[in-house]
C-alpha cells in the first residue's frame, strides 16, 4: 500500500530544510507505527534551465498509509515551531 501527499510548488524551496529537519526527528515520527515503513519526500527529476524557478516538477511525501504521513507532518510542524521556523 502506498500513500502520497503532494507538496505544492510554493513550498518546494522549503524541502531541503524539511528534509534536514526530518533527519532529526525520532524514528517513531518518521516510521509508520502500524506498518513499520519510513515516510520519505520524493521529488521528480530535476527540470533543466529553471533560472530560479521551481527545480522539479513534482514532489510529495510518500509512505505506506495516510496516517503515517499525517503523523510525520504533525512532527515536522511541531519541530519547526520548536526551532522558531515559520510554518506556512
Ligand atoms: Zn502505514
């Protein structure tokens, strides 16, 4: 089973920061408690010649189920607030 949560292009510039933040989250926030699979951010291939535009066409959180993705997102928001990073 696979679930995806699309990341909107307006948030693409935050992805690197979000990935870095995810590395510091505890395993129970990153892995599904039911299926044991890790939720990751998946990006499509890089687009050529973007000149400051979005670097890739699509990005999404990918995991085994919606609840795992929701749990990770809550943890990301909580961690962002703790660090004083704006959550948009
Ligand atoms: Zn799951």
